[in-house]
């Protein structure tokens, strides 16, 4: 039905464009091919698809009206925030309307006394902190892309970040949402107090990757800035020892704000690129531990963490409590992905989770996979959460290399799931990993999620072909026909 | 259909009993009227309904088989843990099978390294802590009934407790669930790592009040015992000042483990009953603040909290770090409900949430309602969360008193919702408050929740008539006919 609508003459677009323009204004509809180029992909640049057209609404009501037009005309649509997602969640589908929130960047309400702020979805993650920092507050979830990614995208992907070990991921910070469902209905989920009766639909929506609707207003919890922050850098002669130190810190009852490990390949890539001189090139692993809280608490924990690191074989330990040195120690970690891009023509970031206690074992197996496939893998990860980010280095100009890398990435995900972990820690499933969902979920699980999706998105028009595996692997579903017609879903 | 099944001859029970006995054994089916008396109500003792029969399974498979029998024969069923719930969630419906988890009290797995424990649902809340306390761990959510309530019931009601201000309610501590849906399907929700892709069905299930199925295995997060704990007791010449102190503490960035306020009526009821001598009878309010963490951190925060209390007009401040004195200071708070029972023939506990900043304003309005209706109201509440527990005192032997009290309770809930709060902080909706759900949710909200329910419970046989308003107020729904036949739903 979708294809038949659009594959006939272009004339059929005309009434749709007219209707959409009447909602968002002439300047709110993008339809020239050259302009649509920008929207062909998100951060998962390996897949591209031009949308049918782009709309740029400004309000909840405009989004509701635009979605209603799609619903009434059986047009698939995809939501896009800043387009920084790494799993293709905002990748257009053929002949879709792409709803972009770039003009929805208002702060709607600030309620410091109750520690919350309500924003439109297009606002950049880091702006939330900037808005409230004068009053001593900040917004905790901090994806690496925080200076460019949008809150709406964070909600869709349930984004994480370095500080999510202590503070939790996006879902732990969303108190309430105004959403538009795939039928164009406006709903308020959650509210201004944390506990609400009935089913936790806020929790269902956060991380639903655009398959249930669009969040048009987001009420976030904001936190008071801690009195004191300190970073500890420890280097280890083996990855296993750094992993043991992580387990030791957690066992001691300390919950650091973040704990990150980089392996030797990453350390050297970073030193080659950013040349900080603070990561020892001969270390097999460096561990970064950030502690925050009262000054007395940070001081006491700093001592304990250093002791635990030493007991687990750490060679040198550097600590920094002043902002400048702290930033320097973190800079290498933050530049890790970019550094990989400097030492290899191309790289592929995987995102998987394992139980923290299996770090050493799983990393050994990843090394074996690296040898078997013949591709170097740099490891940099949120060690406290067991959230791995193996960077597979390859050269896309070599025929077959990308297919190899995809297979290798899939093997790593299998490893994660078999160890009791998960397919994704923070990047989402999107168009990239939906074929792996059956590793984690059986037919009943996927069918039940499908029913939940149908509760918000009965025609399957919202972000079709994403998150769930194609019908071939997940059984017959209400919108099987539509999904099968979506080109991108067929890639996997 | 339900009624026609059972209202004909008793013979029709016979094949069901045979089938259930073949699943749970002869000693696993309770059917004698005298024995069924025990199961006529839960903690909401004002409503009673004898179940058709009771089954006592021991395993997930037995529960699945029992539910399948109900499903195949269109028999409604209700799950019951320890029966301590305060909203009638485990209240039987007419001619139902009551599935009781009292024989499911095994600890299935303890994984200290990953801070988790997997238990059967019938295990008592406090046993979880007892099981892991030798290794220095505890389970954080601590409802007042923790020495008798079950983990399965806690999951169903998303139970809270005194320490949920800092540590969150049950949903923040459930990592994974094995459940049996209302169709008798076994599903694994969540897992052993916190972040899982796809919709957060674990979050939907926790707090679903038995309307989606039964949790048969629960994987809980356990925490390390803090190094130090301290309680601060401050008394105030007005409720407003104690509320301002709570706001002041939170604004300062300190997150106490718990913050509780009791008003003068409660203080005197407690002193009359438990006679601790530590709550000043002439105070309008006492505030209890519990701090935990490193010893240095607790010491620093203790000083700050005392300063904030003094700045807000506190008269005396007592602190206790030793276990015995701490327990004594808490004893009055824990005995508050029982004390109300001593000073009044009957009392009705309400449970509502308001934004923390509106404490003084809402309590003033509750006082006005108390005067208008002519019933005394004692206030004791989780002040940090804004979770009120007004205790309405009345005499059930006076005709019309209970109806008055219900109306008064409803007015208090309206106040909570109008202030931006919620109908329930921790006791659930159950059979007690479902008629108030339209205060908080519109038709679209309730319809969408209804669709989600149908994803797990398509025939509406699991705990019918609970959580959602009756069809008269929530529109026509798939199982409207069944719900309308359930006697208890008609009470409201």
C-alpha cells in the first residue's frame, strides 16, 4: 500500500505537501532533492535512504497534525532529532515523511525547587545543563555526543554516557513526557512526581526508538552539582587486572560516577592523535575512575580506590581534582573514537553489555575473534556498567571487508548475550541490530512487544523496520506486509 | 460467561479441581469454605469476597499450568502474596481461582559479585536482606510491612518505604522477572544487566497490580550496607516550618536515605501508645532525617541538616548514630499507624503524592477538609518524596461514617492530583481507588493502558476489576462485559 501510493505519479505528493504546509508553513517542508541529502542518514552513515520529504514542526500540535496526515494517508514516517544516533534509528525509509525536531528548542519550564526542567525535544543535551548550571544544577546523562545530540533522540534511544554508572541512563531521568502517538493522539505520560499509578508507559516510551510516536515535551530530573569531583587514572600491565580493580571498587561499596577502561591499542591511538602524554604507551590498560560527592567523601574514596588499584597490580596512579587536569585526563577517553579514525581508514563501533564480572573472560574471547577474522579491535568501555565498545578497524575500500566486519560485530554481540549480557548498552537497535534481537528474545517476547507497539502504533507507520527483526525471523505480525516493503529492513 | 460457568451446578467445579490437583497436588488446592475464610480479604479489610478456590503452586511451571486451566475455562483468577496490600489488589473476585504464592519461598540464586539475588515471589521482603546481610548487603525497598509482606506483592504494587527517597521504589531494584502471562505463557523480562534493548516490559510489569500475570522469579539488585547511618530528630512549632526544612535539605544537594514528618496528633498518639518519651508532645511536627554513607560524609551532612533545621525554626535537635537509639527514634514512626488504631475505634489510611514544595499548602487544605467533614486527620508522611499518608479517624459503628470517610479520602486525592501529584505513592490502586483513575488519566491514557493490558491478558481474566475504572467511566473495552460482572468493581 505504501509503495503503491508513492510509486505512481509525483502528483500524489502534491495534496500531502499542501496539507503539511498548511500545518507547518511553507518554510517547514523540505522537498528539493539537494536539500534532502542532509537527511539521508544519521550517525550510522553506512546506510543511506533519501526521505520523501522533511517537515520541521515547532509545536506539539503541529507534530500531531503532521502525523495525522501521515496516518490518514498511510504514509510511513520517521522522527529525527540531531541525527547523531549510531544505530540508524533516524535512517529514513523509502518514501517516508521525516519529522525533524530542529525547530523545537524551547525551554518550557524550569522548576528548581522540585529539581526538574521541561524542554522541547530538539534541545541539545548539553544545553539543559547550561540552562540550569548557574543555579548549581546539571543534567546527568552525558553521551559522548552531548554537545550535538538532542534530548528527543536521547529519549528515543535511552542514551547513556560516562556518568551513568552512578546516576543511571536517560530513563532514570525522565519524569514525564508529552507525546504524539502514531495515530496523531496527544498523550501525557508520567508527570511531575516520580511515582504514578498504572502501567509505566513513560518507561515503555523511553528507548522505544521512534516506533511508538514522538516525544514533544520532556520533563527531566536535574541534579545538584556535587561539591567535589576527582579523577583517578591507573595503568595496568593487563586488561584482566584492570577488570579486577573495577570489580574490587564496586565490591567495596563505592559507586564512582564513572569507570572507564581503554586498552593498549586505544591508548596508543589516543597518544598518536591527541598527544596528551598522560597515558603510558606500554600499559595494557588504563582505568579512569571519577568520584564525586562531598569533599570529605571524595577524599576518603580516592584513598580506597587507589589502594584497590594497587592491590590489583596498578603501576602508576595519578589523581586530579582541579578542573583543568581532570579535563586533560578525560580528553583522551573522549577522543578515543576519533583517534581510531586516525589510525585506521575506517572503523566500526560495536555496543554490547556483559556482566561486569565477565570482563576479562569476554575480552579474551574478543581478542581471539580479532585474530580469527584478521581485524584489529581496540577496546574502550564503560567498565563499571560492563558496557563494551569494541572498535573494529578496517579498510572499506577492500572488497568484502565491511561484510567481514559486520559478521565479526555479530559474533561479539553473540558473546555478550551468551555471557548474560545485552545487545546494546546505549546506542540502540535501530536498523543496525534488529536482526540480532532473536539472540535475546524469543517469539513470545517479540510478539508481546509487538502488541505493545500496536497499542501506540497500530498501522505500523512510525519508524517501520526498526528495532524489531523483519517478519522472516519474528513471525507474522500485523504490519508484516508494510515492514517487508521497507527497503532498509531487507538489508539484514 | 464467567457467572454462567459457576452459577450453574457445583459439578462444574469438579473437573477444574481435578485438573488443578493434577498440577499442584491434592494438598495444593484449598476448597473447604472454612479454609477459604482466610483468603476473603487482604490488608484492605473493608471489602471481602470469598474466592471459588485457592491453589498453592510451588514452581513457575505449576503456575503456568494452573493459569492455562483458568484461561481454557474462562475462569477469572487473582494472585496473592502475603495478603498485606492496602488497596485490595489481592481481594478475590466472585468465583475466582486465587493463586497464592505462600509455598514459593526459595532463594534461587545469589550473585554477590554482580550485586543481585534471584528469589521466588513468596519470599518475605525482609528475608532478602537477612539472606545477604552476612556478606554486607541489603535490599533497599522497605515497606512498613517488610517483616510480613512478600516480594511478589512488592513487585505487583511497586512498593515503597522509608528509604525510597534516596534509593527508589521497587521498580528501581528489579533487574529481571520470570513471569507467567494471563494466557499461561512463561516469559523472561529484563535480565541480569540493567540495560536491555526493546520496550521496558519489566517496568510495565512492576506495579501492574496482578493485571498482566504473575511474577514467578524475581532478580533483585542488592546494595552494600553503608559504612555509617545516623538519624536526626528535629521538632518544629509548625508543619509549614518542617516542610520548609525538608525543601531546604533537598535544595542543599543532600539526599537523605529518608525524611519523615509526623504531625502533633500523630506524635501524641504515638506517645500515648508506645510511650517512648522522645517525641515532644507540644511540637506541631517532628521531622526524622536518616543519613547514610561514609562516616565522614554522614558527619558532614549531619551538621548541615541540623543547621538547615535550625534556620527553619526547629526547637530541639537530637541525633543518634548508634543502632539502639536510632531504632528508638524510628520506633514511633513505625508504630504510627498502629497508634492511630489505639486512639480511634477505626482509621482509614490514604496514600497520595504531591510535589514536595506544596507540602504546607496541601496540608492546610487537608486540615480544612478535616474541619468541614468533622473527622480528625493525623498526618504522617514520607516528606522527601511528598508521599502523604493522612490517617482519617472515625467510628465504623456510626451509620454513614465510612461513606463520609471515603468521600473525604476522595477529596484528599483530588487535592493531590490538582497539586500536580499522584493518586498513590506506594499502596497501589487495586479495588480501592480505581474509580479515581480518571482524575489523573484521560480516556486515551486509559485506553492505551488497556491495550497494553490486552497484550499480556487478552481475555481480561487476570485480576479483573482492579486498577482500571469500571467500563462506565473508562469507555468500552474488550473485556467490559467481564469486568461489569465482577461484583467488586460494582462497589465503586
